[in-house]
C-alpha cells in the first residue's frame, strides 16, 4: 500500500472515482497544475467534466491535506510528505516551472519566534520562494544573474 493510500485510510477520507482521478493527474506531475490544466487532463477520460467539479475536488483534497495550493502560480500540487499539520515551503523554478516541497525546521522555528514576539497567529504558514532550480542553472549559466 502506498503512503497516500495509508494516509486516506487512516484519516477515513472517502476518495470518489473523480477524487482519485484528480489525485492521479496531480501525482504524475512535477509542476503544479491550474484547475483548468487538471480539467484538460480529466477531459481525456471524461469529456463532460466541468471546472466547478474540479474546484470542488481540489478544495476537498486541500482540506484533507492531500494537495497544496501554490498561491503565486494559482495552481495545485500533490503533497510530497503527508503528515499532520505541517507548514509548507516551496522552491518554485521560474524557468522550468518545477515546484519542490521542502521541510525546513528553520522556517518553522522562525515562524514560531515571530508569533511569540508579535502575538500574531499565523493561519497558513506557507512560504513560496521563486527562483531558478539547480538543473536550469546548470543548463543556462546566464540564469545565475540576479
């Protein structure tokens, strides 16, 4: 059984066929996908699929911690490490579009420190770092310039 299957069985998450299809579409991608890109893929098997159904499924998957929303790109990507209530940090390549989820304890500590010092409570501790990935930098040295 996969980590994903273990997660939704443990959390009693009901995955309808449509939810499973959307998860499968997202799990095949290294780049985040917009809801319309998910819809385009979905329409290959379900020509009558509607964007509102995709949004409902994505909302469900977000609420249950199976996917993340990348705000800067208005897109969605499957969670690479399923765990209870983790903060989300992303390295997003502006050249190839790849998004990599990282788990930096330093970011989490910094957020906690900010909360303690300011009295502010962070609701969504998501950090999105835009830049150029190592692969793209190796392909094109001109991308190293800031």
